């Protein structure tokens, strides 16, 4: 096994003109001790260090594992890094299973060590059985074709090395026995509390009765799945170019489809920093496998297959549909699927303006800026879209301070410019076809000294002025409200 391992490692690792620095993850168990010894005895020019995590999940057994690894490292004069982890507390604080918490702790620490000590690679002891178990787990969990392609022997993006993937657990046990290499046994591996252990201890033995070579067969199939996944990823990038509009400007189809010049201008002020892309629903439906391509386009933004299936099921009706991932929101409305970063929903605290003796500028959570300034009416130009902003004018003489800039609230009503009757703000926003993602974050300038009533709303900056505060021929000073 050592000879085959050496030859494979030579082919696997890039050529360096110096000693390779490899950090080996060592639990003390059979797999990691096999990897450690194979690397230590390798013919390559390698400088090894050990990383061991004491997860404190098995009482004295965990401490025994740590002592075993420390003693082995000392006896072979190999540097050993040890992390003491409170895995249970970490799992509770981060709402994770114990299994996932241990994984996060382990890999986060490995990455920290890699950066701190400039290791070239982190080597972990995953083998062919682990790979087969991962395939079955991912199939059950619905990971898609990317999740059944198996682990990579060399993941350059993460500097992660898995040189045992082509060897079975039996190969490892045989190597350890023939070379009298000590190791620790984790008795929890024989329990079936965790999903992986149930696959290992219950499912795999049944599959081996059907086909004794199931480990080899699954690992071979994973190579094919991985190749197919790579091909589909390339096709998905081409589909992204065909289907997705990544930029948001006045020529973007989504913007051009909106009739209201006010809504178009407003959206171009507040959306670009958060817009990821938009897709024409009609164009997407022309694809024979549009459900699959929708999943491929959205999965990198942390949407899962259940969400994308739900969204795909709504494409042939006109109803609003929204799905939310930890990082992004996708909305289907008015013939488009629009994907935004969740930053667009940033918290907006009300801002009080006690006076306007000097101009006031307020930065909104979406990144836009509202500027308030009082100037003589004769100094006001006529261009609503001048100076790179959207400008509204109010009669400053009609204002009662303090003013307040806040988000739109349910039940808000005002008198739109040129109208005597009242209208709900949300109805007005729907009438001008404003993007639904913006409706709850539209800023409202109002008189905060009065009770909340239709008469106290001055305007929605960038959108519409209240008729109650319009400029007339009797106006002396104007409040200029500009959205940049």
C-alpha cells in the first residue's frame, strides 16, 4: 500500500521546489493514523504537523485520544496542535446538530492554522467507505447531482487533501495490522445515533449482501456523477448568460417593462446595490427543463431544491411568489423572477428632524440618500431629475416641526399630488407598479408632532408629494426633498 500511495501522491500533488508543508488532521483513530504513517513514510519531500481536536464528547475517552496523539507526536518529533472545544455549547449557540457543530469547529480551526502557519495543504483521512456513505447521505437529503459527485482527492480551492479516497476501510486495517501501527477505537462509531453511523452500521451491510463490491461500485459511479456535474455546471454558466440579466439600468428589461417614469427612476436609485439578477419568466418557460435550470441558477444563492420547485410551480400563473434563503430573496412578479441580496431589508430607524436651518442628509439602509433643504421659491429649477437625484418640492411654510423620516406603515394614507381624495400609500405603490421588494421599505416624510393621520404625510421621497403640501403661487420658501 505504501508504494501505491507514494506513486499516487506524486501524481496528485503539484510540483514544488521546496518541502511541502502539510497539516494532518489526526483523531487517533485507525483512518487518521494510517494517513499519518503513510505521509510520514512517504518518499516525497514533506514537512508534517498534526492537528487534533478534543471535542469533549466522550469524557475520559476524549482525553485519552488527546494524550495518545500528543504522545505519538512527541515520540516522532512532529509538531502537534491541539484544540479544546466545547462542542455541546457551540451546537446550542449556533442551532446545529452535534455532528454539524463538530464539523464546523474542526474545519474552521484547520483553516485558521493553515493561514497562521502557512501550510500548503490540510490532509484528512476520508476513504472509499466514507465516500460511499456520503453519497447515500446526500441522496437521502436531496443534495442534487453536485452532492452525489463524491469528495475530491485534491480540493485546491480549500487546500484540502484526501489521499485515502481510493482505499477501503479493509485496506486501511490491513496496513495498520501489517505495520503494527497503534490507534484508538472510538466506540461511538458502533452506535447508530448519528445519521452517518446508521448508514455505516445498518444500511451498508444490507447493500453488501446485495453486492459485496458495493463500495467500489458506488465510488466508481461517483466519478461519473462528478464528471456529469462538471459538464452540467459549464452548461449552467452558459444558461446564466442566456437567461439572466445581471445588470440593472434604464435598458434592463425589468425596468423598461414598468410604465411609470417615477417608479423606474426610484427603482434605479435604490435597487442596484442589492440586485443580483432578473429572469424573464416567458423566456425561462421556453426551456424544456426549466425547473432544473431554475434550480441551477438559484442554488448558489443558498436556495434549496424544495424552494426552487415551489417557485417553478408558480411560473404559469400571475400570482406573486417569494422565496427566501439565508442570503437572498427571489420574487416572481409581473413576468420576472428577481433575485436580491437580503441587505435590501436592512433595519430603518425613524429619524427626527427638528429644524432645517441647514440642509439635512439622511442615508437609508438601502444605500440611497435623502437630502432636505429649504430655499426661496425663486431659486428652484424645474428639472425634477436634475443633479443626479429625484427631486420633490413642498411648501416649507405649511410644515410643522419636528418632521420624521420613517418607513411606510400599514394603513398610511395621503392625498397624492393633484388629487383631493385620500389614497392608501400601498395602493399608490401598487398602481405605479413599484417592485414588491421595496414596498415595506419606502421612506415617508411626515410631521411627527401630529397624530398619525392622512394630513401629516408630506411625501414619499423620490416618488410623490402630498397635495396638502404642494407648492402654490403663494409659496415663499420651498422644501426641496431629493433622493440620491
